[in-house]
C-alpha cells in the first residue's frame, strides 16, 4: 500500500530498530511507495513512511531491491557530492559518500547476504542507511 511521506526532521532523526520477518508488510508498503514516487526518488528507508525499522528499498540499476537490516562493512574511495531527499524540503545538500561499499543485509526470508556495490547504487544505499541511523543530509 502506498503510504504518506514523513517530512518531520525530528521523526526522521530517530534511529531505526532491527527489522524482523514480522515487518514484511512494511517492506512491501515501502516498495509500493517508492514505485509511486519513482519520478522523483530512487530510494527510501522505512522511517520515510513513518516506520522506524531498518528496511530500505532502492533502484539497483533498473531493478528494485529491498534490504532488511543493512550495514556497511567496508567502504573505499571517498568523494564529496550533493544529494536531495524526498523527505526534506529545500535543494541539494553536500555530503560525503564512498564509490565502493560492501554491504551485509538480510533478505525477506531473513537470509544474510553480502555484496559490494559501486557507483550510483552505492550512493543510494549510503543515503538510505543514513536514514536508518537517523542521519539527515
């Protein structure tokens, strides 16, 4: 189900809790909301729809992907960039990102996966994990 987006920086700054198998509907709602906003958004975290669970959904080079409890376990090649956020009003904000990241996460079946992401998908994942941590750009 498509959910309303949260714009309150106080709510968005709250750190998210560990997601469990009971949060599968949250993941589906997040994905539905992302797809509904695809013209202006490439990734979302569950707190953007008012649920403080560590779940992200994003466009991974043309295919949507959902991660439960994502963690960056390795990063390399830092760079400065500017990003916008659908939840935050105003224009782009400066931030530091890494060109390559190794991420550990769980699938919807709660199976652990590890993969290295580079380029734009890596940037999106970093932005959404920041949301899970309560970090706003």
